[in-house]
C-alpha cells in the first residue's frame, strides 16, 4: 500500500521512513514538509494512507485535512498527546507519539489492512461510497464516509451534509460535488437536494404524479416533476 509522510522535521521523516522499511507491504511514495507541499503531492499520488504531523509552520495537520476533497486513511504522528482526543473525534485510524516504535507502527498497519479489506476499489471517476470526506464546523471535525451521508442540501455556495445527528456545512457547492457522486448510490431530487438511496425507507406518490422520499431519519424530500419522472424510469415504478 502506498503511503506519504507529512512532517516539517526532516529527521522525523527520516526516522519514520526507516521504521516503515521494516514493513514491506508499505511503500513510501512521497514526503512533504508543510501543508502546501502536501496538497500538491496528495493530488498527484493519491496514497492509501498518510502519516501526518500536527504541529507544522503556517498551518497544522487539521488545516490540511480541511482542504482535501477526499481523505485517505490518516495516522497522526506527533510529539504531543494534547491532540489525541481531537484526532479520534475526526476518526483518525491511529495516533502515534514520536519516536514511533516498530511495535506501535505494526499495530497501526494491522488496523489499516483491516480497513483496506472492507473498502471496495473503483476505477471510475466517481467517489467510492466508502471514501471519507473531511468536514469542519467550528471546533468540531469529522471524517464521514459517503455511505453515512443520507442527505446533501444546497446552502448557497455550501453543502449541508446530514449524517447521524449532525448537519455541518461543507465549503463547496452542490453542483460542484454532484459529478463525483455515483448515481447508483445518489439521486438529485431537486435543485436543493441530493439523497443517498440507501437511506430511503419509503416512496410516496403524491398528486400530479409527483413523488416524495422519506429518509431513515423521517425527513421527507419532495421530488420535482422532472426528477419524479426520472426516478420512476430508473427505479421501474
């Protein structure tokens, strides 16, 4: 599996790479010393996992995650334990304190292999349903798999992502994200909404041939006339 190391300290990158060499299943394909370098590198390499330092000049590791469209598995590597709770709040795979030992790294890689085994790969341009989107709302952060998002709602130049009991805003428009969503899993009900079809629990026919979808949390989403017709065709209703 391909990995990228992101750390502003050259010696820390060298030490981590040396420990990783003891695990032949991992191939380090790149290194970055700051967030700007990492953004370019991750766009080109698209690794399975990143080993991410938190405290870096100009912008920290959490700031990097905010700028990624989709987030690979993240293993934080840091000299400080103060961020541990926040790291696990965003569903990081693991949190390693420096210096990273072979034993702890091995445990992290075991978790990574388990996560990899449960994720399906796709060669299409669509985001995999198991891919995670990083969302930050105030002081709260999430890595949320697309499969858990039941509703995407347009809010101007933002998207309100509804999952669990949360509904934070993502800093991009619904129109910009729609082409990356697999129509096997997501359906545009109107200009305002996209629903995750796995979270539709009931379909109701209204007057004038319109349809209404009820989601697993009880939310009712009406379909426009045009989208009602398309939904009927696609679902054979």
